[in-house]
C-alpha cells in the first residue's frame, strides 16, 4: 500500500466512523433525549402516555400522601398548573413540601404521572436549577434563605 | 501564619511567570544559562505551592474559622480525617490541590528529565509553567482560599455531609493525578510543535507519562463510581451525569492516546495523530475542570456558583485549547511522517482502536454539551439522559470489545488475521459456551444478557490467549513454554492484564444490569422478605449518636436456609444538624463477587420503607478497574521503558502525592 492509498483508506475509514456516530447521535437525540417539562408546559405540549419525560416543579403543600407498601403520591406544581405524581420507593433526603423536585417517568393511561425516580438536590437552599430557572421566568421565584 | 500560605501562593505565581518565559526564550536563543533556570524554578514553584497547601491544611486541622474557606466548610466537631479531606471538599481548596498536583508533575519532569535534550526540557517546563500561571491567577483572583473573616466566627458551617466519607480522601486526589497527569504529555506535545520536530526521546517519554496519568484516572473514576454507589443509596454506579462524563471523556481519549503512543514508540508511525490526541486529552481534562468548577452544572461537585469563575475558566480553556490547536495547525505539517503499514497489522488494529475510542469520546462529548448549547442558544432546557448514551456509546463499544483480543495477536507491519482467528478459537468456543449456558439458565429470556456474558468471557480468555500464544503453549514442551512465559516482557503482561480487567468490568456490568433484582416495600420489625432467593429479616431500628450527626440505624439479618443469621447488615439515615441535612448510608453485604444492598427511607404507618437490591457480580465493575490499573502499572515497570527513560523512578514518585495530600 502506498502512502497515498493509505491516506485515502484512513480518510474513508474516519468518515465512515464519523457518519456512523452522527447517525447514532441523531437517532438518539430524536427519540430518546428525555425532555424537561413544568406542569404548565404540559398544557400545550403533546406528551403521549408512556413517553418518558422529566417533570419538575414544587411539591405542593399538603399534597404528600402515603399509600400502601411504600407508594407515595404528591402533587407537583408551578403554581399555575398541578400534576399528580405517584412514586414507589425511597424519597430523597431533601424531598419535602414547597421544595423543588424533579421526577422522571411517564404518564399512565389514567392521566396520572408515574415516576420511577425522584431527585432533589443535596443542599439546603436548593432547588433543581432547571426548576429554578423556569420559575424565575414565570416570575414565581422566591429566595428562601 | 495563614498569610504565609497566601504569600507562598503569590510567590509560586511569580516563579511560574519566570518558568514560562525565561527557559522558552533561552531555548530559542540556545542560551544554556537561561534554559538552566527551568529546573530550579520549577522545583521552587512546587515547594511554595506545597507550603501553601500545607498551611491551608493546618488551618483546617486547627479549625481556624477566621478563614472564610474554613468557616464555610468545616466544623470543630468534625472528625480529624474529614477536617483534612475537607481541604479539597470545596471549590477553592480543590483548585489548590489541582495546581499542587500540576506543579508536582512539573517537578517530576524537572527531576527525571535531566537526560532529555536541554531545549526540549526547557520548553516542556515552560509550557507546564504557563498552565500553572493560568490556574494560580484563577485561584488568586476568583477563588482565594486564604480570604479572612473579621470578626472570626466561633463555629463553622460544616462540610456537606455527603462528602464526609473516606471516599473524599481517595477519589479527588486520584482523579486529579489522572486529569493533571495528562498535562505532561500535553506539554511535551506543545513543546514538540514549538520546536518543530519529534525526536526519539520525545516518543519514549510520552507513553510512560500517559500511562501514569491513565492509571490514576482509572482509579479515580472507579473510586468515584463506588463512592456514589454506596453513599447515594440509589443502588446505581454510573448515571451518565455530566460530571461523570467530564472525567470519562479524558479517560476515553487517554486510553486512545495510550494505544497510539505504542505505535509511535515502536514503529515511529502515527506521530502527528498521537500529538493531536495528547493535546485533545488534556483539553478534555481542562473541559472537565470547567464543567465541574464553573457552576454550569448542578451537582454535588459544583460547590459554589459564581459567574466570574466560569468566565475565567472558560478563558483559560479557550487560551490553551485554541492556542495549542492553532499551533498544531501551523506546525504539524512540518513534522516528519512515520513508517508504513498494512491495514491488517498491529498498527492497523491500534488505529481502529483509536477510531472507536475517539468516536465514542465524541458521542459522550455531544451528549454532555448539547443540552448546555441548546440552553445557551434557545433557552430550551433538555436533559440528555442514559437512553442517549445507551443508544450511542454502547453500539460503538461492542465492536471495539469484540476486536480487542485480535490486536495483540497481530504482527507489526503486516499481520495475519486468519492465524489470529485460529489462535482465538478456544476463546471463541469458551465465550459461546458461556453465552449458551447463560441463555439456558435464564430460559432465553434475555438475548442481551447472554451476549454480554459471552462478550466478557471472550475478552477475558482472549487476553489470556495472547500470553499462551506468546509463550508457545502447545507448540513447545511445557517446561520451555513456562520459561518463555516467565521471560515475556512485562508490557505484554500489562496489556493482557488490562484487557482482562476490561472483561471483568464488562462481566460486572452485565451481572448488575441484566441479572440484578430489586424490591421496595414497607417492613415492620421481625418481618422477613425474600429477594432472588435471599431471605432478609428486618430486626429493629437503633438510634446512634455520632460526633457531628445522629444516626437512625436499621438492623437487618441475612438468613440462611435454616433460619440462622448468616450476615448482619446495618443501613442507616444520618441527620447532620449543622446543615440540617440527611444522608443515606446504604447497608451492603458482599457475598462472593455479588452484593446485597439495602437502603432505608422514612418510617411510615405501615412500617419502615426499605429498598433492597440484589446485584450479582457487581464488585467486578470496580475490581476490573483495579486489574486495569495493575496492568498499567506492570507495563510501566517494563525493562524497555527503563532504558534511557527513567520511567521506573518516576512511577515510584508518582505515588507520592496521595500520601502528601492526605
């Protein structure tokens, strides 16, 4: 193989890899990137039951209820709209009323949101940044120092 | 007293300014005296940085709350270990550790590089110095750990409880030794571009230094993963979190660099590519520092957010990445081309490895930065999660892993793929059997699981096959084969061991992901639950008072077949009053390579919320990492590397900072 042939082979090989990676990336971003929504966004957004999303907001005061066998239901709100969430598992240490929260899961056929993970940040004055920024945009931000 | 630390840091900056200019000018002018400045100045810079770090550590040990940094991150009741590890458990202190390690590597180059060509040594140290200067400025201007408070508070605000763990003593120093260790091959690459030539000494130096950094980075990532696993109480070991990706990208690029450096060292081919990879690897380390330290991401690693810091690091990032890549574009064409090789050859295999690894790095890069980019441009928030990486990263890794055993079996320059395949027949058969047995055991319910087990066995047996083939097992008498086996170069053992470790990690991942089970339930005392045939009894909850926390400790018993207690497991929730925070301390019982993992939640009316996981072979994930580190270390001990390049001594000293920092 001459130097020129080698160079051509390397370039084509590289392009093939680049192409494969680009294709994979686009497919993955198109289908599977799980998007972040606030309850208010869901009114206009077309979110199908079963589609995996992240739902963020504030845990509504007085909405936390414990059901049988480690199931917890609570409401996530951005003060305008509210979504009921059910979750089976251990809540994060900083999960509490009127604190920011991000849940990940999908809507069930009955319209309730079934979360398989619940995140709250590990810091006292904390609100997940995605939530904080969205609340600031809506003018609902309050600093709880 | 504390001011001495501050002054030492300023002096280190001044020395850094000398280090980055005088030797560089000297190298251009061929002025021996100016170049000779490099060594002593580098050593002095390291000494002053170490002094500064030591004084900050002392302030922590003494709980000197007149320092804002100590006040914010320490507490007089905190155990001494966490007072000391707390030095780098915050933004300012961790940046100080970063430059300490940078100057440490500079000092190593100064000490062990005496037999390098003088101009190369001077230029390398100058480049190292310039990186140091940027970060000294960053610390002094935006993140000074020596800022005083007046009047001094009586009590500190305590360290984030999540960080109060032995993991903090190990994970960041190892990770930084890896991250920053890549600065050496970066400095060598930039120096080669400045000098406009790549000589033999250069090629011999890059591989051992990359290897040192790679070994530490492997350890740092594995340790970080295990720490997150047992501390967060989620039972997960890798979340594709941007901060994890920040350390994973340099690792992937560094692994590629390690392999291309072999080609360069042995066959003096791929020189320009290796040089580019060295630049990219350290650039990714810098990017990682930026992502973690700038506050663009929220995570347990982002200690404080201050926009000015982000902008400053971004400037450093653009200066070094942009500068080095511009230099590359200008000068790379003047460098000489290396030897030729056939596509099917050891070189060809290593090129393929590089293509896979760099492409994989690129997908992780996109998955990590795309959401930030979208947010910056359109304000939309998207979060790219594990599904993205599973769809992009795994399809790229599987073919690479399938090809790994072939590489070492191919000859340099012109290899014989068929012969290699024949030699791998046994490994292939073993993998096939393993996959079929797995499929049989699980009733064919998961093709991926069976394939995964087969892949892991293929990797493990395949890497051992290389040793057997090189020893001539089956072709010569066993005694001769044994003599040959013992006489094999250590780097051959290193390669086999590192690839074996990779196989072990794959097995651990497959075991934990495909065969793991979990259950969530509420339990009352004396209640027994069963998970994958393991019977677990919840006994009671005991309150325990720790030095700076209160503990709600739940006692579980793993029961044997006759109801006897086989293992006691404690799982607890800790409350740290100073920060008003809870942490979860998972209860873990290791059975063979597998683990039973229990974390607890709150006590409700129907009992204690308990989440149990059974994780088969999970410890192999990190065990494989340790084996990879052992392989890398063994490769460093290779006799070949000791001739002309004192890598052996440098490796020994490279283990020092972990001790020093602790």
